């Protein structure tokens, strides 16, 4: 399964789930398929992280990836309200 999360339509990550149900060889094929499916899209250069919710494997890497993506998102400007005399 591949699902994608998007931030401001440009910053994103692809997540491969249920990593614990496949061997390393099949997982590498899934990574290759993800690269093929996202080629030419806004996800082309996005990080791809494989996770297992059952074992917790990859969750810390996913959290770190999401923090990095979040740090790249543009911040809303701070507004100062001026009171006229």
C-alpha cells in the first residue's frame, strides 16, 4: 500500500505501509514501483519511508521526515496591528 501526505501541495512524502508483511527483496520492488508511479509528479523527489504499525519499524524515520517537511513549509507572516492616534 502506498499513501501520500501533502503540505502546501509541494512538500510531501510517500509512505509504504505493512513493511513487516514482506521480505526485503519485495520491499525493494515496492520502492522501485513507488518511484515509477511518482515519476513526473510533485512526489517524484519526495522521500519514501517504509513503516510497520505492528512492529513500529520505520515510525521514527517517518516522524523525522515529517518534521523536516514541516520545517520547509512557508510560515504565515506575523501581523502587527497599529493603532492610529
